[in-house]
C-alpha cells in the first residue's frame, strides 16, 4: 500500500541558480570561494537572503 502523502508529494525541481557560497563544517559558516564568511559580503546577502531558525533560541540567524 502506498503512503497517503506520496499521492501528493512533488519531486524537487532542479534549479538553475548557483549559490555563491559553500558550508564549511569546521567553521560552521557559509563561506565564499575566497574563504571569507558569506555574511561579510553584502551583495551576496542581498541576493540570497537569510534564513531564521527558532531551534534553541527565539531568533537564531543562520549565516
């Protein structure tokens, strides 16, 4: 029997957008190709936006 939710779930769409940073698990930050934290580049932040999480605190901003 097929689970109910699979009748309505849609596969993720492939995006043509390239994100200009990667996550560095050692620093626990998103970093630019030159090694600087992504949060330090205003143009990147304006273009990609930010996310917030309430896990562990009321307002935790993810880099």
